[in-house]
């Protein structure tokens, strides 16, 4: 989580592995009590930058599609409480 002073906060998530292992990556996130949102990346680099409010936690997980056809879902993480 990056804090940009009183201007904003941003969630930055990235995968260290590249497209030799993963075909696509999806970030599923929820800010405060909002409905879940998704962002999908089908090409490397698999990185996501999401603006989040100053007073709201964000919960997120990743859903990864492997080159081998397997789907992997990460554990959910909460930041900014």
C-alpha cells in the first residue's frame, strides 16, 4: 500500500513470475463495503495499481490461469485497517 500524503492511497500488487508460467492474472478486490471489483491482465507484466480511499481497508486475492491450464486462487489479504 502506497500512501501519497493527503492526496491518495494506492494498492500495488505484482507477480514475480512472468508469462512463461502464467497465461493471465486477475485481481479481485473490495474497498470498504463496496461490491467486489476485478481487473484482469492477459500479458506480462502482471501488476495492478488500484486507488483506495484514505479511511477504507481493501481486501483482495489473485486468480491465476497457468500455462498448464490449472487455475490458482490466492488467499485473501486485507490491508489498510
